[in-house]
């Protein structure tokens, strides 16, 4: 049991919808007895994890979608497949305010990766250190500057990732941010995807896996890759890494991306 006094909160930033077969291929299959089987859309929560570390400060893990960028610059084809919905009380500023905080109160931002549903509110943190994998940083900037038209950006959005920040800390592999908070390198979904491990005084160790596993069924075993994939071999390797990591302690908890509707823990 740790003695760091760490606490975390989940900030609700809306939902993105997706066909269940894109998230977990084969979930709905037409059969002889049910030839008219219909697929459906599931809610993929968009959120930020606020971590309060005594003696260090406050950390935000992921920044959700920028609603203006999504409405003005996201292609209609993507809005049709993965529509984003956000209420007035689901902006990042509003959610922080519920806890008596403002963006300036955040010391460090950690990005699991830099795609549109994870880096959207980066412009609120020009004062902060931003931690991201070096491979992800390179892939994101290459992507947005190879495609000059903003409206053609489907994975990374230039207006998101070019927001000014105080300092980028580019890392390679697992990385301890401070005692009790550690980035876990989980390649596969993107060029530099990473989860976040948080140790609590009570309740064990939590690991937010993000898009490394949307649902428990993706994690398996056996692993079931989603259709949103950068490197399939690395995706499988990341799941094996998680299994070895979480075999250490039965009290550990693994949080899937879709934790609201699929809250299975290990």
C-alpha cells in the first residue's frame, strides 16, 4: 500500500458514438436464424483524469475533444461514423470549476496520445508541462503538416497539437512522472500510445489503458483488436505486457476506455 496520498477524479467531457463492430469486431453477426441482425452504436466516454499528488501538484491525463475544432474542422465523414456530443456542463473548464479549480491550477498534462479525442483542450494549458511519447509527437506533427487542409484531418488536428505550451517532455517507454504516477508504454493503437498507472493509499493500483483496450472483450484473452489500429503486432504485445504487469497484484484494477458501460476490473 502506497503512502503518497494521491487522489483522482474523472472529468466528464461528453461522449463519442461508434458502431459496436468497429470497437469489438464481430459483436453483431447475421446468422441463418437471425439474418436481419442489426448492429448498433455504443457510447465511448470522452474524459480527463485529474490526479492530485501532494507535494507535486495536479496532473491531467488526456484532454478530450475541442468542440469547436470538431464542429468546424472534422470531416463530415468522421462526424457520421463517430459523432461527438457534449453538453454545456461537460466542457473541461466547467468540470474543473466543479472542483474549485481553473486550468492554471494544473501543473502537468499527460497525453495518452495526440489524436482528436485526447488533445482537444491543450490550448487551455500554455503554462503547463506536457508529457507525451516521442514517437507519438513525431507521428502527430508529421500527419498534420503533410495534410495542409485542416478539413482533411481525421486522426490528429493541427489546431489541437500546435497550441503553445510551456514545455514538452518527450519520453521513450515507461516513465515515472512522480512517486505513485507512472506512464506505461502501450503501442499498437497509435504510434506512441501510453496508459497511466496510479497508486492509491487505499484501493490498490489503477491503470487507465485508454485505447489500448476499449472493452474487456478487446483485452481478452485472447485479444480482440478494434478497427482503429496503427500496428497490430504491437497491439498484441502491449496486451501481453499488461497481463504480466497485472499478474503481480490481485488488488490492481484495470480501467477500460468504455469504463462507464463495461466496468470489469482485474
